[in-house]
C-alpha cells in the first residue's frame, strides 16, 4: 500500500528523487512516483493535489527553478508536504530552495537540502512512525547502522593513519 506520494515537475528530477525511493524501500514504506508539472498541466496537478489525501499520508515534492510544485501541493492538500529543492544550472538550486522554504504563513512545506531527497524519504518515514511502532523500530535500526558505519571508519582511520586512509578514498 502506498503511504507516500512522490511527485516531481520533470523526469529530469528522477535521479535525485529516486534517493527518497531507496530510503523508503529500505524501510518497507510503500510509495507512488509521478511527474506532474504545476505550470504545464495545472488541471491535472490540481486533481492530483485535491485527491492525494484519499491515497497517501505524506507527500514528497521535488522541483527546480521557480519550484512552485511543493508549495502549490501544500496549498491544495491537507497532508504534510516535504519539499526537495532540485539543483539548477543557473543558480545551483538556491532559487529552488528559496521558492520552497519561503512559504507564506499557513502553507507550511518542510524543506530539506538542495538535492536532499534521501532526507525527505527519512522525514516522511519519521512522520509515519509517529503512529507506526514497527516503522519506528526500523528507523532506530537504520540510525544504529549509520553509527556503526561511522565507527568502522573511525577505527580504520585510527588503525592505518590518515595518510594511508586518504589513499584509499
């Protein structure tokens, strides 16, 4: 069952947005992925946004440039919306970040870093975990795995020294 709706304005955003999918896959959270342009197909977007609550519990929206997709989704849909600003060639994604993070009062969009779709996936899972004990335990295990990975790197660095470690990077 899809619990998270993942939407992006262009298929060129998919390599970034797929990182949210990877995290949700690791945690066993169902999701759907679609491409809808708020500018090029507003009628389709409007229907999607107005009906999202019938299918999903959390939304992740990625957009670059003017990046209206997450904010418009939040304005039409009562669900939590997580915005992913996509890196752009013109302004390196800062335009996307500002467009998503500077929402007016009453239309919140949780915003992650530029190209931060993995964190969007984690945040969606954490929102769902507030009412899902099994998912909460999976998130705890995921965090423990992160710690274990860093501890292994720390130990390796201490054992072989920084010069040798640098050679292996």
